[in-house]
């Protein structure tokens, strides 16, 4: 199932927050700059897809599949950030912002080529 950019961002944020400890709707909303009702709606959608579990007023947990998909999203993001920053010399701030946008639209083929460049540490 294809996931929207917005839902990918939510899934990625849940994963980042889980690395720091307990994940709450308030924290997700704050980090993404959205309202709590918007975050709650997105989480319900992700829950319906079997990617996370959330009981109202309780913590949010990724399912095994949710964790797998979040890891894929995070890898795309880190690969693109490294490519932009380390391979072509974009500033860290710009690389982070651009990678966030690019991670949702690049084909697997393009990402594989970028990943190969990053691994070989070629400078363009």
C-alpha cells in the first residue's frame, strides 16, 4: 500500500521519538508542528494500516511492520542527507530539509544509485 508523504512523516517521527523513550501524541504533534487532533487522526490512519498501536491517552507503539517501514523511511532520509551534504556539498540545514522532501518522491532505482555514490564517497 502506498502511503502519503504526511503519513510517512508521522511514522518516521514515531520511530525517532521511540528511540528517545515513550511516544505520546502531544510529542508527535509538537515535533511536527501540527495540532493534537491532526496527529491523532493520522495515528488512527496508521493504526488502521497495522503500522502502530495506540490507545487514547496512552503511549504509541510501532508494530513490527510499522518499525520495518519506519526503518526504510529513515534509511532513505539518511542516505539522501549524506548524499546532499557529503557528496555534493550542500549545507547541513539545507541537506536535511531537501532530503525530507526528496525521500518521498524518488524511485527505488534512483535511490540505489545515490546510495552507491554515498557508499563509494565519490565527490561530484
